[in-house]
């Protein structure tokens, strides 16, 4: 069951069975960082905030801020992008150095190893995910 989360952008939902809160905003970080921490503290859930701009992946790159619990402590990971590989599924990968987040059916999984081997493979997966976002936006008529 999904429930609204006060303080986060309108439309934010809490997927209790996955211990995950999802929200989207056209605003850039650090807006909503404090609300992410508050929501995580109140629920114990991880939080994904999607920064999509007004024209996702056409004029505005989609970036993710993720507040994930590691050893029961919330860690904020920023400036992440969506990565997709047919065999590995969806991941959030850092634009520079950092941790990797697997988007799994039962919630998030933090990994220290990337889901790709080469820079070419990373680039291909990020571009594929961006194209999927554009196609999805066109289907909904949001663009």
C-alpha cells in the first residue's frame, strides 16, 4: 500500500512492503534533503528522490538522490543516474565515484562493485536507461 509522505514533493509514496519511499521533483538538490532525512527517520525506509527537471532526459538529465540505510545509519548518495542492463536489471550508479544501488523487487541493495565492467558498458546502460525514460514520458503525454 502506498501512502503520501509529508515534507516530500507532492505525490511521494511509501511502499511499506519494500521499505522504500519514492518521490520526484523538477527541483535540483539540495532541496528536499532535510525532508528525505525526516521521512527516513520517521519510517525507517530508504528514500529515492528523482530530480527530473521539466523535460526529463530531453533537455534535463535525470539525477537521483538516495538516502539508504547502511548498518542502520542513513547515508545520502547524490548525483546518481539510472543504469539498465537486460541481465542485471535497474541500478543507480554514481556519476563519479561511489556506491552502486541495485533496484530490486523487495527494495534497494547497496553494492561496492559496479554492475558493469568497462566504461563502454556503463555508457551503453546509462544511455539505454535515458532512452527508456524519454519513451516512457512520451507514452504518458508528459512531454
